[in-house]
């Protein structure tokens, strides 16, 4: 609930716990075991931000957040919690929602170009080794130097083919390119395409500002339908990383605001960091540090605080910890780590409280006006004001079709890009090669014909010389010549000795 210009998230018999809008871009963490109430906390926080006029983006990996667009229905559980918490002013209502889906089935399509994704994140999507990632970076550089735009999968596939076929022309300038690496990238690209990524790459490209919208004073809640996307964890994680870097690269510096321009919730956040190399983790950590100056708040949701690297978790000032289950020494260590992250409350043992929390309960610590973490409080999370659960297709389609974005992203657009440029170049090269081959063959045929003519002439001469007529003619000729020579010599001698 948004109450007294603050976000009321939880409450106990003695205290109400508020998240201050001014401190919301100090980022946050929501953790807890499966079924402990993380989704409800996410929903309550998203609704509160919306009421505060702050747009929200969240990924719906279970398909149960669409009800945010529908007015809540009174039920025994919610009524009981409202009464126990003595929530004044609580009302059932709906919130402005925009639905998104990279597959374009349950919301507005989200597309981006391969140029915008870049070789780093694409390498993660493709699961490439360091050497293969290096080859992909070279391919991107070749495209950049030749002004070949990489929009979609067919652009990159043809470029890979072209570079592989002509690698000797590029090695000296760009570095080693192996046919094996090109082949692996091609196969990985095919796998990614089979997962549906071909619908993600292309035009029209998402304008990130379309997430930032306020309707009648309420921030729009952008819900990404990620049920299918989540079945491909690498693609899901890579999409979120692309979104994070896209935000950082395209949103201007605004300094400290009274409230964030937009808040992003990253569910199943552990997937973001699985297997992430150290150099890339440093890049992401830097983004998390600096993105708050763009007026953006980031909230990571996962089962365990250990799912998030220490470098990142150190930047998360607002924390909600639901119950954890501990049956092994490793799990007990996780509980201790989670407890030690809070500023202790003398009224209870934090570690024991984490293990004893019921569903819908949480340990909460938000930053105060000075940017300091408050003493941890054990509270019950407020119930959502919108409808619990999913939304039927008719209601969803009605919301999508009434959106001002209808038609903007619905249809893919083809423009001249690397495919068209390379297709033309390859055809010209094929034509040139065929012309050269034809000229060479013609030259070869000409040389062959000349050789055959010479051979024939020699054979004819040989045949002529072997004939009886030729021999008799030569004999007569020789006698005639000898007679003429003798006659000439006689004349010369007579003139000399006369």
C-alpha cells in the first residue's frame, strides 16, 4: 500500500515497515524458500510502486501475476490479514498493466537487434567457450567495419558463412578464425533459434521508454509473460542481462530523485550469475552501482542470498527475507549468512527467526532517510489489493488491444541489413568467379585448339614427307638445284679465270 507518501510493505503489533520512495533506487533483495511468499511480496511492492506513480517491470515466470490488472476479490484469507494488521484504507483495486512477451503471444512483442545485444551477451546465450567467443567478437567487428547491420538470425548466419568461407582474407587483420569455431557458433545459433530466439531478434526494436508510463497518476506495471521463456534458462538469463545493460546504456543521468523513474524486479535472479566469468561479473557489478543515478531501482528475487554474488549483494540496501529451510550444514550456513546481513534486533535472534517464519511472514530491513539500514523487523507482509492468480485470455487480449502500443511492435519489419548486403556480395563474387572460370576455360580451349592445329599440321607434313610423290619430287628438285648450282659455279669460275 502507498500510504503517507511511503510504501507500506509489512506490519507487526508494534511497528509498520515502510520503503521510502527516495531510497527505492538503492536496490533490493527478496529471498526465501519456495512457497514462502516471495511472489506476494513482489506483488505488494509492485502495487505500492504503481500507486506512488513509479512504473514497474517484472517477469512472470509462473503465469500467476496477470491478475494485477484485475480488481481483487474479497476472500477469507485477505480479510483476516487486513483485520489482524488493522490496515486502514485498504481497498481492493486493479492497476494499469501492459503485457509483454518476446514470443508475441501473450503480450506486445519485445525485439532487439543482434547489434544491440552484442557479442558478449550473445555468447552467453549460445554457451560459447572463450575461444569461440573471440571468433564471434571478430565476426561482429567485421560487420561493424563494413557497416553490415546485424538485425536477426539470418544476418548473422550468412555473415558466419561468409567469414568462414573467406577466413584467409580476414585472419591477418582480425586474428585467427577457425572453421571449427565458426561451425560451433552456427550450430549453437540453430539451437537458440529452435528455442524461439528468432522472434526476439529483429525490428522494430524495443524503445525502453515504453516501459516508463504513468496512467492517472499510477505507474504502469509492465509484466513479461515468461512461462515459455523460463523453459530456456540461458535465454531467460541472457534476456534479463540484455535488459539491464540496455537500461544502463540508454537512460540518462538524473541524480537522486524523490522516487525512481522505474523499478525492475528480476525473478529467479540466480540464473543471471550462474557460470558468469569474473570479468563479466565486474561489468554487471559496475552497472548495478551506477544505474541508480539513472533513477532506476533493481530488485533481485531468489531462494537464497548466496545465489547473488557478494559484489552485487553489497549494493542491495533494501532486503526482505522469507523463511529458509535448513536440514544440512550447508543450508545452516546459508541461514547464518542471511541473518548476518541484517542489522540485529535485540528483541529476537535473527537466525532462529528466519527458520521460524511462517508463510507470508518476513524479516525486513529498508534504508532510512540517511541511507542507513533500519533494524530488522519481523513482520507480516500486506495482502495484495489486486486479484490473486492469473488472468483469462479474453481479459488479457482486451488489455493488450486497448494499449496505446497496439500495432507498434506487433509485426516484424524487414530492412536492408547484413543479409541483403552479403547476399548481393556473394552473388557478385559467384558471378565474378564464374566469369573468371569461363574465361579460363575459354583460354584453355583456345590453347588446346591451337595445340591440336599444330599437331595436325605436323602430322600432315609428316604424312606428306612419307608419300612417293613427295620423295620423287624432292629427288627431281634436288637434281635441279644441284644442276643450277653447278651451272652457276661454272659461270663464276669462267669469269674469274677467263
